[in-house]
C-alpha cells in the first residue's frame, strides 16, 4: 500500500505524509503540532509510523511546526545545511542532505532536486518507494532540468500552480510583491505549470495534484480549468485542496 496524504498546501501551511505499508515520511511541517495531529488523525495516519521529516526550504509556511513536530514524534529533520541554518528548529535531531545527492530513509529513496525560489537552498523531493516515483515540487518560479526529468518519470506529482496571472495583476498586492511572485525565483502560475505538465507527459497513468494555490490570486476552479485546457487532461483527473482544512489521500 502506497498512499500520499496531502494535509496542507498553500501559504497558510504545507505538509504531506507519504506512507508505504507501515512506514511513513513527512515532507514539510508548516502547521502546529496540534493542528497536524488532528489532520493526521482524520486521515487515519499512525504517527508512530513516521520516521523522518524532510524540509524543502525555510519559509514559515513550510517549517512553522518543524521543530515541535520533530521532537514530539522523535524523528530527525532532513535537509541541506543552508536550509537547516535558516530557521528556528530548537533542539531537534538533524540529518544533513545535499542537493542532487540521493539518500535513504528506510524503504524510501529520496533525491533532493534544485528549485528556483527566494530561499537559502530550496529543494523539491523525488521519492522512490515500492517501485513508484513521487515528486513534490512547489515553491519554484520555474522548473529546472532535473525537475522536468523527475516530472516525466513520476507516477504521482504535486506541482505548483500558485497563481492566475490576471488575478495577480489585477489584485491588491503591491507591485514589488507582484514582481517577486512572477519572477523565476518566485512562484509558478497556472499556465506555466500546465506547460511543464504537458511537456513531460510520457506516463499516461501519472496522477497530477496541483499544489500551493494562492488564496488571493487563484481558485481551485481556475487552476484546474487552465491546466486542463492547456494539457488536455480531463478536468476531473486534476485534483487540489479546495479550502483551508481540506485534506486528500491519494493511492499511488
């Protein structure tokens, strides 16, 4: 059994648990322990099965609960040194990783991939387990070559679709923030995400989950409609979280 539990994905917090049989790993911990515990309980996740916390980068919506969760679950934090040195993790156990150097966590084989974002050394994660490839790739202004290759090989991929271009440009954000979001080291819009998905469509059974949707500059309907129109993927096959507190479990 291989399941991906998307517990949160957006500027309010990010957290995903990947479970293979009786072993699991967590990617990012942007919510408090109490909130994360409730969401895991609702999804039927056994906390004792989680053996590691992988961190993509140091922004608060990805590490806000990292220290407390790591200590509460008695698990190490895995990330590169630049990321670990850029957030407050308290007295948490640490395992150093390096971008583009594969490492193992039990049955999981993990390859940190470079992303383009305004952070110290941001990573996506390509996770192989049970003969399947899972990609978690959010918080990047563009896709690097290793990300494209991983997306092409993925059986399940969480791909950033952060904003709708018109909503962002017509919205209330100051111009400096709009430029940051639209830059190559900001976030990916629905159109660019769709093009990356379309250009890597070699696996007809690949499942796509749209992640990190902005609550101010995007909507689930617009994201799915845009990606479906450009990629040709049926809209009902494109999933995303619908609202704050929504969760999803996907069988891979």
